């Protein structure tokens, strides 16, 4: 699968195999979409757009330190379903927000606040899709991560369906092969999978998102299913999330540096302190172990790779002229 994708990326579409042709179609569709974007897209139509988004994110994060992690997760859940078109922001019965996997998402108020400001100074100009991409970009930088200059020009989608969610997002209990399948379908490589998983260096998760890593014994106590999980870390999780724990309880993805975007996440994996099964498998699987070790030892390397992978993430399924709109309100399509 990955070999076919890499062949397409390198321009080798002459293979006689049907699967290679399919990957070429996927890759060139992504390339065509990203070609519609441009750095400084709003330099003439709304020169202060990026500043206004950044200022909104900074203000929200100063009041609530959980905001950066929420914005970054919100972007992932948007781009992996219907592409980076702000379809996750649309409210209503049967929309993407209705799926149980999306009910714990946050950061919507930050995007809506930025949109309200932009509609005052630049009405009908800046898309919600661009606001979300820029806000997630800024969230990383504000927490100590790399500054990434991303192109803009995305348009907002008009479709948001709960039925599109599950086939397109990664579950925290996924195996490596299941994750590879999802990432590959978005034009993302094995390295992108590891790099973008590094987003878990900030943010938090509810107990239910990693409860599959434990089971109740005959006495009703929780015990780890994965014996490779660090014992002290497993105890911390059980103490924080006992049987019948309050559904609102959360645990930091990276307890040691929870509010800093750094490479501690990868160090945690080597120490067998990954929160999710989908985290731990990155170190246990021979296909990705070396990348985990490299990023754990070299934060600059991780940041450089993050810049490239984040650019690819924010270019997934971009809608151009004729395929989208500029919403007046991020929570609803235009009438």
C-alpha cells in the first residue's frame, strides 16, 4: 500500500498494477487541491486576517490552557472527514458533530469568535476552513512548537454527515495496519502518521478513550491488559479513572509537559507511557520504532518533520471555487 503511494508521489504512474493507478489518482487529486492555495491569500482582501485569528487564539488560550490541544484535535477531525472544509463546525442533527467520537471535541467557540471579528472587518472574505487551519497552526506555536507558514484559500464545505465520520477517523484502539489504511487514504505516509501522532504532546483525553487498555478482575479492580504498559503509569491511570469514574474526568495526553508542544510524547512512548493503544503501537511496531527513537532524541528533527506533515494535513481535500462557499456563520451553511 505505502509502496504504491510513494510511487505516485514520485511521479511513477506507469505501473501496470491497478492499485498503483488508484494511488496516482489520489495523489494528484491532493496536489490539485493544494495548488489552489497560496501563502498570503488574504494579503489584499483582508490583510489582518491571520493576525486576527492569532490574537483570538492567544486570548482564549490565556484564559483556558486546554484551548490549544482542543483546536489541534478539532482540525484533525475536520480534515480527515470531507477534507479541510470546516464541515466539523456545522451544527444540527445527523451532522459530524453528532457522532459519539466528536461529542468531546472543543474549541468551537474560539473559531466562532474569530469568525465574528473577521466578519466585522472583512465580511464574506475569510473561510471557516482557513480560520480552523490557522487557529490550529497558531495553537502549536503558542505552546512552544514550530512556526509554520501555511497557504490559505480553502473554501467551506456544505456537507456534514455523521455517516462519513467512522470510516475516516482513527480510533485510539486502532492497530498499526488500521492506522496506515486511514492515513494512506488521505495521502499521508507512514512518517506522517508518526509525526502527526506527536500532536498528542498537548491536550487531554476522557477516561473512556483508553478504558480498553484495562479490564476488571474478579474483585472488581482494574488491571492493565497490555503488560508492557509501565506499571506506575498504569496505576496513575487507574487511580485517575477508576471503575464508574465521572465521564467528565480527563487525563493529560502527556502528563510531564502537558502544556508544551515538544518531543516528550516520543520519550513517553519509549518509556512505555503512551496513553492510547494507538500511541503505544508506534514504538512496539518495527515499522515505526526507529522514527519514534529519532524524534525522542532530536526535537529539532521532530519540529522540521512536523512542519512538512502539518502542511500535508491542512491540504487534504481542499475545496476550491465552485466546490465550496464562504460561510457567514461557521455553524451553518449559507442559505
